[in-house]
C-alpha cells in the first residue's frame, strides 16, 4: 500500500465514521475517532455482508457497507454502555 492509497483509506474511514456518528448520535467523534469508527465499521460491515451473501461494488457500495457496519457498531456500543 503506497501513501496515496493509505490517505484515501483513512479519508474514507473518517467520512464513514462521521456519517455514522451523525446518524446515531447527531455528531462526529473528531478526526481520529471518526477514522477508528469508520475502519472498525468497515470490517464489521464486510463481515456481516459476507455472512448474508450480500456483495457491494465500487467506492459507493463500500462506503454504504462501511457506514452500515459503523452504525451497527455504535448501536452495540450504546447498548453495552447502558447495561
């Protein structure tokens, strides 16, 4: 992975984390928090989509998948914090 791909990867992670934060709690988590939420959400989304046999194509499909994964991640975290 070269530096350009790494920057794109982190930028998409930040975008996804910001989107998920706005969907779940009405705001982002700062740049580092957004990147972490976005990357973990992408892993979770990829796992869940694969589990159900759903495939996505292209950049937009990856962003949607990662955002859904990040929203699920944030929802699960909120359940753990409440309980």
